C-alpha cells in the first residue's frame, strides 16, 4: 500500500468500514436468507412422507420427534394441477406401548398448525402429530398483501368504502394467485381434512384421536363426517359448529349479560356501575373521539374490544375481557386512554392478523350463512360488538364475492350426525365460540357426545393456561377411557381489577412516544449548538455520536413520525416504508452530519457532507426497512440508516484526503489543511 493510500485509509476508517461491512452483510443475509421453505422433492408422488429425527421445543423443554414433508395433490379432483408439500412433525410418545396418536388441529382459519408448545402434556402415552395447514405452512402460502393494504389504509374498517376495498383485495389476490399457477379453490377445510387422512395413512396409524380448538374444531367435525372409521375419539375446545364463523348479536348480548351478572356481585366492579351492560351500551353510543390530541378510531375500538372479550383470565393480558371492560368503564369516567390504545393496537394488528387467502378459504364454508346474516337486516343492532366483529371479518358480507367457492362447500353447510365419541369443552365467557352454540347446534347430533362447561373462563388461551393439570386430566381421561374427568378444576373467578390495565399501558406508550420525540429534537438542537459554539465534536464523542446516537435518533424519529401519522394522516399505515424511512432517516442523517462536520470547513464541503449524510441515511433506512419482515422493519431501518450515512461520509473523507495529497516527486510545500479529519 502506497503512502497516499495509507493516509486516506486510516486505522479508524478501516475499522469503521469493517463494521459497516459486517452490518451490511447482516442486512443482506436477513433479506435473502429466509427459513428453509417447504418444497416438493424431485420425483415425489402423492402420499410420499419423508421423516428424519429431530427435536421439538415444548413448554417442558425439547422432546424427541420426527420432522419431515408430506406430498399431497393440490387438487385431488384434477391431478394435473400438480403437487404441494406440507410439513409434518411427530412428537414421540414416552411409553414403549403408546395408544392412539393425537392429531392436533389449531385454530384460525389463516393461522399455522405447527407451533403448539403443549405437546408434552399428552406425550406420556400418545404420539402427538402436527400436519401443516395447506395455504399457511406448506410449499404454497396464500399471502394476500392486497388485503393487508386495504385494511392498513382504511379510515373506517366498518364503513362501506373499506368493505369494498377489502373485497377487492381478496378478488385481486385470487386473480394473482391464479396467474402464479395456484388454484385458490383448493385450500378449503375439506382438502385440509384429506391431507390429515393422507398423513394418517402414511404414518401407518390405524385410528387416531383428534384434539382441536376454535376453528380447528370445524375441521375435526368434517374429518369425523368424511372418515369416521379413522377416528378413535375427538376432543374439541371452543367449538365452532357450521354457521358460526359469524357472531350473532343475541348471543353476544347473552355473553355480556354473564359479565354483567358477575360484575354486580363483584365489589370493585359494582362500585363503578350498577348495570355493566347498560354502561357499555352508553359508551358505545357516545364514544370519545380523542384522548387529549390523540384520535380514537371508533370502528377499530369496537372490533378490538370484541377480540379482547374472547379471553377472561390474565393469561392473554392485556387482551382480556376484564381489561376491555375496564377501558370502557374508564372512558365513561372521563379517561379514554384505554380506548385510544385499543385503537392503536388494532390499527397495527389487524392487517397482518391472518394469512388472508387461507382465512377466506376456510371461512367461506359459511358463505350462505353470511349472506343470510347480512341480507336479513334483523341482525343489525346498533351498537352490538358481535355484529361489528362479523361485519369486519366478512367485509359487511361482501367477502364471499371476492373469493371463489371452496369445493364441497354446499355439502358442509349443516351439522351432520356423527357416532364418533366426542367431547365438547367450552368456557362460559367465550365470545369467540360461545358454548351454547355447541350445546344447541352440535350436541344433539352426537349420540356418543358429552359436554363440559367451564365457568368464568373464555376462549382457548384460558383453557390451556388456567389450571393446566386440570385441562390435561380432562383431555387424557377422555382419550384413554372415554370419560370426562374435570375433578381437578377449582372454580375460576373473573378479576375486574386487572393489572396491567389498558389505560396504564396507553399512558406508558403515549409517554414513551412523546418522550422519545422530544429527546430526539432536543438532542439534535444540543449537538448543533455544540458544533456552532466549539466548531466541532471531539474525536471520542464523534465516534459515539456516529455509532450509538443513531439508535436514539432512529427510535425517537420513528416515534415522532407515529405521532404525526396518527394525528394528521389517518389511513396511512404506521409501518409504511416511506413513513419509516423519512422519520428514521432524517434525524439519523442530521445527527451523524453534526458529529462529522467542522464549522471551519468551507461552505461547499459542509453542503456536500450534509447531502451525503442525509441521502445515505434515507437510502439506508429504506433498504434496511425492506431487508426484514414488518415487525423488524423499524429496527433494520435504523441500522441501515446509520450504515448509509456513515459510509458516504467516510467515502467522502477518503476522496477529499486523497485529493489533498501531494504527488510523489513534487516540490515540497507547507500546506495549511482546509479541514481536519477525525
């Protein structure tokens, strides 16, 4: 290396470039290295199953398992459409002589079937098997960014304009999938059941037990109707009979009435209201529009509240019935912070809540029920949270027009009689799957059925989390002996004084956003003033400000951007790439520029440096945001922004240093440097 090069590439710059290279490599790796995708092996045919030994993480630690891939037809009625692959995991029973294996059916629709951590509870005498859901877990995933965009840009998720955009999103998604060679009609629950049967056959099991929850119970019903000889026993938690991918106002009112009765007998709750149901109706009819200067989206609040009411214990905190009720009662008392937080949370959560293509493929089994529901007009009670949740989920009833009908849809509209031994389990405070639906609509069609009702419990998180030994005993005794032993349960009690509350979380979140934004602005002003007074930042401080300071500036800038968006730009997603790039890139670029600049340099040098720092920060923030999934986007945007700004400034330093070098053999000249580098 010649002298000029050595002077341009100082040790400090070399170290900085190495660090930048490592960070860039990490971002590139994050962008292009995804989890190994499931794919159809070369030469595979339908029914092939390849398994290898593996371990599976449970709440009790890793367990011995087999992991692999099952190959099935995309369309069993038209083999020409090709094959798809699904993941299969079998947690091996601890016993040398296991009984019938347990096949798990998770809820949704539109959620994975491969992430169950409670398998250890049932692995003493049973293999536990998870087969991935087609359209979510396999080689074809029915992601619909068109639907996500419609929801994230909506200004009223219960308005006609939003319903139209939501439906159009499904229509556009289905059309795009077809152009990509995917058949949208081949991903319903019937095909899902056929996949499970193919896995049973490939694994060599005679009969199996089914353990299902929520929307998975619908799959279990169809399995029992189509393949009754394959099933030993079926246990269903939070049962969803046909027609109940909708929520009926009468039933929702009945569930609220249960909470009202409990409230009237609870000293803390009854001190706040003498009629909980009436208080909720009054708040719904006169919901605050703002909490201080922060707007409250009434539509999102109503839908998010229904989601919160699904669980009753702290296991799902803060999304529980008691926290939702506390927020509404607090709003009636003049503190609307909890409603604002529900609005903010729903705005972030709902667009990416499901794999929307698989969601609609499963829910569309209730298409006729949805048409009847929304056409009758009699279901509309204003206000009613059940109706609001149904309208959101079905786009006001129009979703059925945006997606092609699933195969065999009409054959599964009604409950069919099944002789399979079946246990129905329901929490009496479950808004998602009210147990009276199973009692009235399904149990009469189960000659060998029985039902267990759990007082003061809600949906599935409550079931698995509240007294796990009791729920394990209930399931295992049914699978092993056909009896439902609920003797270990102790009566649950709804706590109407939850901690933390939504109002508490709202104040923490709002305070953090405001504090970060203010600290960022003050910090930039302080650095600018220090440069103006002293001429430059010292060498050690400059290193800190160019490496650590961007973390504060990035999060603070994003917080400032969030506040601007939620107060003035309704309908703009908080995770919009332009919003994140600008709110993160601008403060980081400015902050790094001030850490680099020397007041004595020429105006042209300072102008070029400012452009380099801000342009590098903005470009780096945009590239960093797109290097990862949405949840990590702001963090990777901060890293990318800091890398971009520092890289361009270092390259500028190198270029100017080499330009200022004296060529070898030239006349010796004493030069007063125009600028001094750190």
